[in-house]
């Protein structure tokens, strides 16, 4: 988890990947740095007609050579615009982006990933981005709108309007349970009820006696597990995906039962000492065990390589779609090239020729395809995750070894979002406005997360009661404010 601490910029990706298969992105991040080239793009740029300026984080862009190839292809195909990138230092991206937008220095912008998820909403609400609803629901924009599930579009709404294109790199539905076929027969695994307490039934004496394996791996970071409990964790409190209520996490039956089960499994030795929600355990050991399939049960499966899926039985858990505009891409309201920018983004999100040319370059020169997977010309896997994150391109991009959705990416994503396991939160489209949060409201998150690993302790019950009282008192003002905001949002949506 050292990379995670050093690169706070990626925390949101990991939430959904995290979020979004948390583990797999983190695992591949080092490799993508080796593959991608750092370039010194022009830092002082003013938008002009015909040249679309796209602002992204510093290290993430395609090479100058690939951008030139992309522009030559656009010209060859009869388009009257070209593309150039402007980059901003990662550590100061939020401040730098606002400066660029206020000086009318960009046409398109990546909104960034932040530890404070509310920063994206703040910059959208300042009016820097063009509303996209008219375009998306027109004949011209139908192709772009159809590229992504309606829930993804709903998730980037701000106050009922769409200002950005969702980032498809962020992964949903990774909350599944994997049963290792070597230790748990497939027929037995298929009898799993879906209730966490039922996991104990599958741990037998042979599994316990095998010192080389971890019986159960529960691999979450911070409150990521809230989503499988039916809650969206924000700012230290739970937003109920089913009812829309705002709750003290430690005052919910779901969290109490989950932590109680974790405590029971930990005391019985079913969990590794590396199992921790606040990164204080031996996470490297857990990763090595996952890579070698040295476990009986694993949840979630974000860090399990898809090439190993045939060796496990996967139980698909329900998952909720929730609001997440971070990492999305918008068009500056001040842009003189709005129509061309929309045309460019539509091409990239709907045509694999242009998407792969901008991310990977020219086949046979910059990369090669082997059995549907993309490799560098030297035969090493071509991981371009940083570029894909920054450009918000995924579904049209050739998959690389070790990534998710490598068989038929577009179809696999379609099946995921149309599965019986997928549910929309009743708060999908609601975005917290933290601009006027008091200092006390901003402290709730750190207070809530102070108790993340109390399930490891012998006096768990005592500590849980303490957490319920302390977090309950600290979160009163925040809960009242969020309830007020939700009520206003509901009125706005219902007209």
C-alpha cells in the first residue's frame, strides 16, 4: 500500500476499482509508469479555432509522436480540427485546473481524482463546464449517450444536469466471492447463500490445518465494504442506497453484523494478520497468497487475475450504482471549439480505431496484437492504464494481459450493467455540496475511520459501542446537513 499513500491522486480510482477493482489497478500501476512516456507539453496555451486543447494530469498523456499520428489520421479522414494536450502537475491538479479554466485556456478537461471526493462537484458548480444534455439527447449525441449504461450517465449528474462524460475505467461489480476449487468443490460452492455468515460453513479441518494457505481473505480498503452492505460511504457517514437515509455507520445493523463476523473469523484464525481495512497489516503477504491461489475463499475479487478465474467458483454479489463524477471529462463552457470537441470525444468513445490510435499508437510500429491482447513490440504486456484513466477511455481499448474484461470487453461490460446483480442507488445522481461544511463536519471522516479495525480486538463489543457513541455525536451536524441537501435534490428532480 506504499504507492497508495504516496499517490493520493488515485484514491478514488481504487474506491470503485476501485471502485473499481482496487487491487488490480494498484498492482499494474508500476508497470504502466514503465510503459508510458513522460512528455513536456506546452504549458502556456490559449485555445484557438481548429486546435482542441485537452487538459490532463502531467504523466498521463500519449507521446508527442502518437498525438501527431492521431492528428494526421484526423486530417486524412477529413476532420478540420487537431488535438494537443496541456498537462498540470498531479499534486496541484485541482488548483491548476481551475486556473486554466478561468483563463479560458482549454477546450476539454479531465476533472481529476481526489481524496476529497467533493472537489469535483465544487469545480462543476462554479460553472466552468458546458451542460451536455441538449447534445446527448439529440440525434447527433445519441451515439455517445448510447456508448454507456444510463446509470453511468446518471452517476455524473450535478443538480439534475450532465456536464461530463463518465470514466469507464472505474470498475463496478467487483464485490464477488471466489471459492478455490482445490479446497471447495464447485457443487458445494454453488450452495453459498450470499450471506457473509454462511462463509464459515465452507471452512473444514483440512483447510485449517494447511499452513500454506489463508482460509479466508477479505480484501477491502477503508469503508469500501459499505457498498456490499447496501450503503454509499461518504464523508464519514453512510448513505443508504435503498432508502436514501443518512446514518452513523456504527448505528447500522449491517455494519455491526459484518464486523462481528470479521471478529469471529479473526479469532478462529481464518483470516491472515494481513487483513486490515486501514492498511496496518501485512498486505504484501495477502497479495502473494492471492497470486498463488493460496486461499480457500476470497472477497472481493478485484485483485484476482482473470486468468485464474477458471480455477475458482465465483458467486456474483449484488452491487449498487452510485454517484461518481470524479475522473470524468468535460468541455469548458468558455471553449470556442465546443462542437469540434464534442465530435472528437464522440469519436474516441465510440470508434475503436481512433481510441486505440490515441492510447496505443500504430499497430505494427508501437504495439502488436496477439490473441486479442495488446503487447509492446518486444512482447511485454502494454499497460497504458494511466493514459486510459486520464482520457477516460476503456471500453473501446484493446485489453492487455492481466486486466479485467479481456475476452470481449464491450460485451462483458454490457452484460455486467444489465445483470440481475446491478441495482441503482435511490441517491444515484445526488452529489454532496461540501463547500460550506464546517470544520466539525470535515472531521467526521477521520473519526469514523479511527475504528475501522476494531474487529481485530478482543474487546470488540466494547470498542463498537464506543464507536457508535463517538461517531454518533460527531456526525449529528453532518447528517442533518446531508438530509437537507438530499431533500433539496429530490425536489429539484421532481420539478
